[in-house]
């Protein structure tokens, strides 16, 4: 294969300029007003929540559900049981081969309990079932109607185990994600009241008005716009002024418009830096005052601005006026207008995790897919665009920025553990299979789509997809239909085979023979997934040309991806035929080598048979 590398033509020179038709559908709306008091000594908190729920569905609702995520961090919970039964548990949640959740004491575990709940002033019946609160309403909510749910709740922040919690390994006091009673989403498929077992989330669009009261020495950062900067200080006050604090606590007041989640981090040792972009939002950075990490966090800030410009240009304009990078959590996790990331990393790793989580601001926090059902649209699309971003802002110089994704996918195929991407995120038998299906195979969905329809059409598709479905809950058919409209091709076969099956792609040269002064090439489809083919022919005189075999199912053709080379478009291939004959009008002895897919963007599981050399 090394001899063939000189024949491989890079197709990424024009890939970095991305551009999406509103569809008529309904979605629910929820507005939260919360007032919360945190005791930083016991890590217990109490709160009130007023929730105004608008039922835009065509259905009458007599029941609603809330998520109580912190209840997962208790011995014997479903998350604990899953951690103990899965073949390859998350190492961050294990200690000496045992579940860290199982070892939590009453003072260390998490909980979130609803104390009182009324609907429009009337009591309702509710029952806590692990991480789900089941609520039978006092009065059904009619289609188009609104109702107000008033609640008192109490919680305890668990010892930091996974994403959220207290006292992380890097010393962050509070990583407050998935911390409040959160209304479950109801859409055209019904309720999505999934218990918190492992990983992904889904939420209702709305507005948040949140007041957080805690020790005055703590600095708070996360989702939303701070409403009372002069009262809290900590870098928010006007330079030269002093904040007069009464008592031992401060109340931080945030508002977050049109989001579907709310996260905050807090620590008495946070350094708070602000970078105001001239051509973008204001960036906030909160990180521990640790000499070992400060230099990297300072250097991270202009790279964060570079990433914001890249994504805004290549997907669509970032729709908020603020983004916060907060030190906390157990790795990296995206939230509305913000992220939690661990901070004790090499500079390259720190930039990498920031870029990935920021990209989620588009693919999940503006394009809010149901992560539990379509995790590949969230993690995969983010991996795709963040790989391009890293290649540019870190000047990596990779011909194929997605090479890691392809390597991971091939490892999954060879493992025998693959499940269809349509598998629910919690139903994978291994974390290995989930991770590669969501991240690697999800990224290849887009990179390979560029191979099918053309790189320019792919980037136009992504921008139009964002423009049409921002602040909505797109499903797989939405990205497929957008791509069809830009490319003029039929792509149902692509969506079905790649995401709903484990069919693999494998094409090869079966036979090459001389027929007079011509060359007859017999190609074979070995894998079950059909694809169009680009064939590169390198001649002994140094010239090169390509032959394009469209897939009949596409009902269309892409433009020449190699405009500097002559291309011949030949008869399309009906997928049910296992072989295809290609006649080249030149003698066999004049050919030096031939390659199927010189771009290597087609995820062919056996690259060896993609090359022919006499």
C-alpha cells in the first residue's frame, strides 16, 4: 500500500467553508424560575421551582415526568447496577475494580427529592421511581394550553463520580450539572422519560431564571447571563469599585433564554478571565488558581476565540452573546452556553476538549437531537466538525482529519461487537461499541456523505441543516432530506444501511484482463452496503484519470471531485449485481496501478483489495 500513497489525492483543500428551510412541526415549551440555596459545608441544597409548561402538541396530557438525575448516584441505583454488569465499565466510575457508586456513604451519595408539587394551586399525585418522577396531574393540559407547576425540592450533591458532583479529583468544589428537577421531553414519539443509566440527555426548549445563594467566597460560572454583577463582584464589578457584602452568602442571579438545560460550577479558588470578541460573543473562563495549569488556561483563551470563529463560519452564527469554559467535571461535557472540562492537561489536550465541547453548542445545544436515540447525530457530527477545527486552529496539517474515526470504526467492525447506530444509547452491550458507533461512525456518516454527494454539497448541507433546524429537535431524516435537496440525489439507502444496519462496505478488483487494445476490469461488491465508486487510473507515462461509477439507487451524480484530472462517467451500478465490468480504452500494459476511492473517505473495511498493480 505504501507505493500507492503517491496516488492518493487530498480532497480537503476546499472542505472548510460550510452553509440549511424551516419545517412545520410542533414542540413543547417550558419556562423555569428557580431559587436555590446551597450549603457548601454539607453539600445539601433546597430550592423552589415555578415551571410554566406550554402544551403545543395535538394531544391532551394527563401526566408529566421529571428527571431526578442525582438519584443515580446511590448504591443500588440502576446506574450502579449497569456499572457492575457491563463488560467494560467506565474506568472513571470504578476503583480497584469495584463500582464507586456502590461504595458511597449516606453523606457522599447524591439525591434529589420533590417535597411538594402543585398544578395551578391544586395538589397533584406524584411518585419517585429512581431518577424519574411520575406526576398524575390534577387537571389535564389541553392541546394549546398552559399550566403552572410549583415545587419545593431538596438535594444532596454526590461525591464527584461522573460529570457532576462535589470535590472532583482536580479539587473543584461544585460541578452542578443535571442537578434540578428537569421536565422530560414530549414530542411526536411521546414521552422520553428515560432513567439515568449512563450517558445521554434530551430536554425541552425554554427560558431559565435562576437564583443561586451560597457562600460569598465562591465564584460561580456556567449557563446564562448574570443579572447582578455589581452585587457579586469576583471580576464582574466595574474596575476600581468595591462590592459591599452583607452576611456570609451571595445570591447569583442568572437568566438564560431559549436553552434546554442549565449548568453551573462553583469554587472559592476560581480565577475568572473575560475575553470580549469583536466578532463574536464574550468568552468567560473559570479555572482553579493552580500554578501548574494557569499558563495553559491563559493560552487556551485565544484558541477558544479561534474555535468560535471557525464554528460560526462553517456551521452558522453562534446565537448567544456569551460562552463559558468552566473547570470541573470528570473529562469534558457540553451544556447550554457553557462547558465543564477538566483542566490538568497538556495544552493540545486542553484545546482539544474545549473544541469538542464547544462544537456541541451547535450539535446538541442548538440542534437539539434526542441524544439517547440518535447519539451519533450529536457526538458524531461534533467529532466531524471539531476534527476539521483542530486541523486548522492547531495547524495539524492532516490530509485526512478523520483518520482516527476511520481507524476506530474498522476496529469496531473487526471486534464483532457492532450494533446498528439506531440502537438506544443505553442498550449497547459495551461502552467500546457505543463510543465508536456514536463518535467515530457518526463522524464518518458526514465525511463519507461528502464522498457520495461532493464536499461542497456536504458543507452547504450542514449550513442549511443548521439554519432550518436550530432551536428544534431534528431527527435523522432531517439531515438526509437536506442533503437530498442540495445534491439532487436519493439518499434513503445511505441513511438506512449506515445507521440502521451493520452492513459493511467492501469493494475490490476481482479480475483485470486485456481485451485486444483495451482493458477489462471486473469489480466486485463483497460487503452488503452499496456505494458509488471513484476509480483512479495511473498510467506508466505519468498521466492520471478517474472513472466514476454512480450507484443506481442515487438517481444522480456528483461533480468531479478531482477537477485537475479528466473523468469519465460510466454506466451506473445496480446494487443487486455482485460484479461490474468496466472497459478502459487503453492497453493493459500501459497501466501502472489502479485505486478504488483515492480519497479514502469511503469506509471500505478491506483496503487491500482496493488496489491493483500489474
